[in-house]
C-alpha cells in the first residue's frame, strides 16, 4: 500500500483507488465498486491499446464481479451494447490469477 501511494505521489501512477474489503475498522470497498464509480476514467484506459488488466483473487465471486464491472464500464461509458462490451473485454489483455475460495 505504501509503495503504491509513493508511486502515486511521484507521478508514476496518475491515479490510485484503493479497495479495502478485509481491513477491520474501515468501510468495505470492493474493486468492482471503484470500477463502476470511475467508469469514464476506466473506459478511457481500456481503449488504450497498451492497456493491461491483472486481476488476482477469488475465482468464485470476486473475479467474475470484476470482469462484469469492466463490461459494464464499456457498456455505460463506452456506449457499447452489452454483447459488444463482452467481446471488447474478451479481446483485451485481461489476465486473471485466481483461485477457488
């Protein structure tokens, strides 16, 4: 977390959104919630041919929800039909390192 914050501060990262769902004492925020809340920014990044998405975590619930959030961003912010958005995300460099939870 500190390393990412430092990269944001020095300009290596242009934006940083942190989702904490397992930290006690803070409100739960999920990755898919942040994707939805920032759909226009996410869509702008998704359209870049050099875009790479890496998803790590639970294969049962989290990974499908995150993929759906990217599809929804392409649909809502990109103006695509749902089927076109699904195809678009399917054609992205979208890498999952997931495990059964």
